[in-house]
C-alpha cells in the first residue's frame, strides 16, 4: 500500500490485532487460564478492561476460549472507540457463531452453546470511573492491554487495586520496555539518535499536569507492582515483530507500520536536536521501505499476571 493520506486510530487498533496476537506471551496466558476462578451461570466471572480500544481483547478472549460465563465491563476514554465497538461487534460475533443480543446501546449478551458473556461498554475517563466505582463493585479480573505504559503507573496501580475482589487477578499486557528497532538501517548514527529522542518523548509526556509515560515501563513494573501491594504470578516478553512474507505484510500490517512511522514523525516534529531535513528524508525512506516490503519493525514489551498480595498495601507502606 502507498503512504496513507490520513490516519485513523481505530483502523490502527484493528490492524495491530494480528500483531498483538503473535506478541502476547503464551506462557503468561497459560498461567492466567489456569488461575482464573471457576465460572458458571450462577457465578459469572467479573471482568474489567481499562483502555479497551475497539474491543479486540474481548474478541481474543472469546476466540481463544478464555471466557465462558462472564460479566465484562470495558471502558475507554475515547467515545469514537466505543462507537466503533458497537459497529464491529455484531459482525465479529456472527462470524464466530455467537448469538449477539443488544439489550441497550452499550449492553450486549453474547451466547454460544455453554457460554454467556454479558458485555457493557462505556466511554469514560479511567479516574472518574475509579472514583465512581470504588467501594461499589469489585472485579475478579482486571485487564490493561497496551495501555498501562501511557499512565503514571505507581499512582494508577494504587487506585486500580481498590477495584479488585479478594484474590482478584490483574493481566497487564504489551508494556513497552525501551527498544524500538527498524531494519534495515538507513544511517546507524541517525537511527540511534531518532530512537533516543523518541523514547525521551515518552519519558517526558505530561497529561493533565501529570507524568503519563515511561519508555522502560516494562522492567519498572516489577518494582511498581511489588510496591503497590501486588504479587507477580508470571511475566514474560511480548515483543511486536512485524516483517513481510513472500506475499508482503499480513493483513493490514503495512498500515500498522505506516502509522508507527507517522507516530514517530508527530512526536519529533520540530525537535530542536534533530535536523528537520534529514528527519523528513528519514521518515520518507521508512515509508518507502514499507511500500517496497522491506521494513522490519520490532518493539520490546512485557506481559504481567498478578494479584493483590495477602497484606494489601496501605498509603503508609508505599514509597515511590
């Protein structure tokens, strides 16, 4: 495909589903499967996904057989993503032989043989949701997929822990961890410089006056989880690896790559420590590598499975 004239975040989320499918650590997934509590019609599993995007994690959990009886709440701050779920879900469920019943615009029942998943989608700010639900509801499983590394992790973890039922599990996936690799090289020195500046934009990101990023979030999560009162049950690498086969890039992954290059371009546009002409040439060549079916992209990330430890944290025993 040629370089897109415009970019759609929902299309990017759809395009990266196959990338995430390959990346997710199957050992961590297997541990999650073994440790999930038994669910049934009278006691469905209570699941909360934050930063749910367009619902691809729900699709994956259904497709990979993780959920049988569940009440699944999915929130995302972007109303466009939630609207896209409403458009996408009926077609996906039909293709996978689910009976999809809409009880209301944001509430659905997905039925298939001995499965019933009640799904609620909501466009809502995470911290407004936490404030509203703390003390009212508890969840057996809390998910954050390719999301937690966009937050102030220590303060976010402390609040998320309040939403978990006793022995509730957390499954935090695709947490970026300090490596962005694009091959083949264009200019080794320039490539390295661009990568370093790009990672700095993550470390310096501020949202609503608060830090909201960490280019080494994956490795730091080991300590953040421990200090926030979580026991780590499993962890493993979940690297994105995108490369062309004999037919080119799978699915819509060429678009995914163009979007990644565009993201780097937007993050570093006008950077005082980057020659604008050299950077423009670099961006154009990276797009051209995608068009020629040459570009290989690797991003190092980590998946975590955990639970609130027996001695749940207090404000006093937490130190950042």
